C-alpha cells in the first residue's frame, strides 16, 4: 500500500466547528467525503474500514462529524436532512480550498440517513460533487431532490435488508441521472455478515475510480 498522510482537521461550517480526519495517499487524484448516518461520526468502524479500502485504491478520504457533540444530543438533528446536507456541502467546499485536496474531484459516501443527506447535497450543489455512493442508505429521505441529482449514483443495499431495499428500488426509479443498485447477497442493514462489508468497500472503490473523474481524465 502506498504511503498515506493522515491528520485531524477542524472545519468551520455554519458557524460551528466540526472535527474530522483527512487521509491523503501519495498521488491521490480523487477525494471522498463521508456522510455518516443515525448519529454516527468519524469514528464509525464501518466507515473507517471503507475509507481504509478507498485509501488502498488511491483515493483521499475525509471522515467528518456532521454534528457537534451538543447538536448530536438532540436526536432530531440526526434526521435533519437539510442540515446534514449543508454540512456535507460545506465539507466539499473545504476540500476544494484545502491545499492537500484542491483541484481533486469530490465524491460523497453516505450511510443510512447520510445517504439521503449526500443526495440532497449533490442535488443542491452539482458543481461540488462528481458522484455519490450510498451504503444501506435512505435515499427516500431526499424526496423531491432525487430527480435533481445529476451525478452518477450507486446504491448499495443488503439483500436481507428488505425494507431499505424497497426504499432504494423506489428511489432508483425516481432518479434521472445514472443510477445503479447493487445488492449484496445475505447482508443485513449493517453489513455485519462475514465478507459483506468488504464487498461494499470494493463496489465503492470501483465506482469512485470509474465515475469520479477530473477534466484531465475525461
């Protein structure tokens, strides 16, 4: 694996200071911001595993707490999709200005409610995002924003996560941009079954590598 430079960062968005971890492999040409869901944050073991696999594939990653500790104590904020989406967009703007990642195309990886937030952010700010991947996400929470998403989107759902699978199938039907649905056989919502999270990471790495391109690579 190539060398990766990781650092803890503080990002000012919406007059609050959010904590994150930026990891940049040598020669990285793409960067992915993680939109955590259901009150999770930058220490999420599942998202950290996916981020590690993306770094192995040469992608930079930004794991960021979308809520402050005080905000996270109010459970309503966990489901405030417009608020979370604005934080995701703010993180993308920070990446565009940060010397280590300026000029790199930005993708978003959303999990659970973070999947809805990533799609809302991509619809509202198409200039910021090159593609989106959702893991066990709730794209239904993006509601009317779904047809406005313009970037390639991959929806990854566990085959045994039947309710969320149905929600993702309905969301895919509403999308007008390129959208693929990948079902991981035998996986439940948290992809805790052996080998299933590895499949998620591989699917995400392939999608970002293929779809998240700079103007020079087109």
